[in-house]
C-alpha cells in the first residue's frame, strides 16, 4: 500500500473557488494512495537569467487561478478548490552547464507526493547556465494536465521575451461544460481490463527515464505516411511501441496489451489555454495476431479512439466517473476499482503539436519532454510524446522498463515509412 497523504479540511477563513469535477476528484482521491502528479521538461537555448525565470513563473501563477489553489473538503464534505495563501511556486535552482541531469530530477520528482494543505500544487526545478536552461515542472493532476503545462510554459516564455499575459478567470470543470450539451448517452464502452492488475510498488527503487527525439525530417515523413495509410501519428507511435515491446519482452509477446491513450478534449469542450484538466483516458486492448502489421494496428487504434471525441462518448465517460463518486468511495475502495478498471501495460500520452513557437526573442525552444506520469500499475511502460519545432519527442518512464523500447519502436517506424 502506498503512503497516504491525509486530505485537509478547509478552515472557515479560506475562500472557496468551486467543487472539483468528477475527473479532478478522481485524481485528487487516487493521488492519496498512488500518486498521479506528473512532470513536463522544457529545454531552451539563449541568454536568460534566474530572475527572469522566477518572474515568469510568478506571472503564470497569477494568470492561472488553479495554480494558486489548494484542495480541501467543504462543510458538506465535497472536495473543492480554495484560494491558497499566496506563496510563490517553489523553484529550485541548479547552476550547471549542459548537459543537464534533468532525467534524474524527473525520477526524483515522481517519488515526491504533494502535500495538499496549501497552494500551489505545482513546483519546478531550473537547471541554469548563461546560454542554456532546462526547466522541470511538476504538477498535481487535479489542477492540470500535460497540455495545461505546455500553455504555462508558453506563457512563461512570452513573459520572458517582454510580453504580457493577463489574468484568466476561474476555469470551469470539464463536466460542467459538457452538462450543457443536449446529447444522449451512448452506453459504456467495453473495457480491455478483464485481468485485474497489481498496484505499482514504489518501494523497490526509482523510476528509470529514457528519451528519444525524432528528427524534423523524419517526423515530417511520418506525418505524410500516416495520412497515406489512413491513420494518425498517435496510432503509428502506439502501434510501433506495442510491436517493439512484443519483440523485446516475453511478457508482452503473447499477451493482450492494454494501452491508455489520453484524449485532449479542449477542442470539443471549447477550452483554450486554461490550466485545467481537460482529458479522458480510454483503454484499448490489442491482442497478438489481430493486426500484425504496423499500419494495420495503427488503423485499429485510430478506429478505437475516434468515438471518444464525440459529445455522446464524452458525456458517458464523465458519467462513469460521476457514478463512482456518487457512492463516496474511500481511498482504499477507489484503489480496488482502479486495479480493475485502469489495469494496463502501457500509456501513450501524446500532446501532439505543443503550443510553443520556435523562438521567443533571443530564446530558442530546443525540446519539450513529457508528460512523465504513472497510472499506478505494476510493470507499466509510460510514454509521453510532445512535438515542438516539427520534432517528435518521446519520453519513456517506468520502474521496470523494457530496455531499448524507444529505439526499437523508431526502427519499426523507419522500416514502415521507407
């Protein structure tokens, strides 16, 4: 059993913001048993100062209300966001010339749960040299998703280049937006989680982080190829990871691989650049021999995910979460539900094209890595994907990694594109 973080009860003097939505509540309650916080890593070249990073981080805290919030139960026992004390976002500074040991920091950060007694529920580590910097941002998953932090990083870079980012209003929970839709439920989709999982054991060591950047040229070739084969970049990447895993792991060879594919709901919900949770995370199961070729499997994956972008499927997914919390589960009860409903071998969390320009004044964006996050299942292989400057970045995070998984997947993609 993971170490539990005792949730706080809001003092009477705290300013209430709003109750948590069902998915936010899931991340809040599950985090108390199996931490769900995540990391995003930005690398830039060009001259910056430590003070400019601090000022930009404070500007984004003031811009996004949930970056200033804490979570506590209200007088009716409902988990809610409250205005925090006004503390700045914690920033640890490491003066260092590149290459920076950011993967070690990500590994360490994933082992440090958030206390929920005060805001902010985000923190950062900055590797700084006069001409190169690496920023690791870690966020509680109830206040942000990976795309949220990509927007936060964009805001910081714009402030550092002399721009101004005004304060945003409090973002609604995604379920509140969907509740205004006039749609009928389509019924719950079949889950690929028949075999219960074992909870991730974090006591045996630290997570291992590996990365791979696909060149701008090959990334462009891949985008052309997926259109030709009637699929998506996500489908191709996930297909390559599954097939590479079958080659490298005996456990994967003859098993149905259950893969989580978080879906960005911002376009459908009309959410722009708010820092707020705006995802669902369906699980698809891919049995050996069903689709043996990379493109066949990629098309199956695309077909599986297409319904999750419809309003009907989104409403049903939100309803499933709400039904769980209508029963007021304890931390232990939710953990038992997760081991059945969230059982998986891997996740591919793909942000797509990140909302970052190539350069901000004299500062050039070199890389964006992540998200690094865990569902909390023993043996899971977690792949975060982000594209900046036309280059696809893949980040592999696991306590029990399949060695060489990213490189083997790249080789399969190159063979398929050629």
